[in-house]
């Protein structure tokens, strides 16, 4: 019996494959929809979000220089604070963020490599290489404070309810990030847990 034909890789998977090769040896993690998809969540992936410390973010930018559409620089918006650069690879937007913080709903969540989030990265194999992912629990919290991401947060919470959730990580994020009690109650309510 012949092997089933392999499905063609999507644009974001081709882009990620190229990124993984180019960034070998650098300390970074994948976040956002691609990281969620690689952890089992069924959703459409539109871009790749790469997180690192500031120094590594600039090294990543140098490795991806041929694809740059927005050079690395310190940027601050109402919701995002980061060293930030944008690239276009294999038809996919790739955003590189150094020392990312997200603010909204009266709180700030840090994705700095010294954070609890970074200490709890998930590792998967992608294209024969180890790939570190921001855990779904951290993405749930982040999506709850980003304006317009409530639906994504609910989808992540539903997935975690059905497939298992690291309650201790959630508790650590809620306490460590100093989330307001209303937001804390919302997180636990979505997960069907008590804080």
C-alpha cells in the first residue's frame, strides 16, 4: 500500500520553516495564532509572531533583513510596547518583538524572557527542529486584555477546558501580572474553574 500523499504546506508553514532555519541558535519563541495552531487549536493563521529579548530581536532582524518591510525600532502603541520589526516571507507577515509588553483593561502583561510566561514555554518539533511556543494559557490572558480579541480568548479557553489546562500557570500569571479581580474572575469563569 502506498503512503498517503502529503498535503502541501501552507504559506505560513513555509515561512515558519524558513524562519526556523535562518534563526537556528537564537533564543526566541513563537506566539499568536501560529503558536496556538501548533498546540492544537483550530484557527486560521495569518502571520507569525516572534518574541525574544531586545538584543536577540535585533539579531533576528539582521538574519531576516532581505525580507524587511518595517525596520526594527522601539515602538509604543496604546496596547503594545516593544522593539518591533515586520517582515514578509513566503506571502506571510512575520512580526518580531523584543521585550514585548501588552497593556489593556488596566493591566500590563510582560513577555520578557525573565517572565513566568517564558519559563513555561512549550516545545514542539517543527520541520525536524525544536520550536518553542508561548503556552495557550498565556495567550488566553493576553487575548483577554487586547481589544477585539475576546472571541480568540473564548476559543482558547474552550480548547483548554476540553484538553487540559495548567491551572498553576494561570494562577501564577493572574497573581504575577497583578490582574484586576474582574479580569481574574473572567479568566476563571471561561475555564470553569475557581481561582
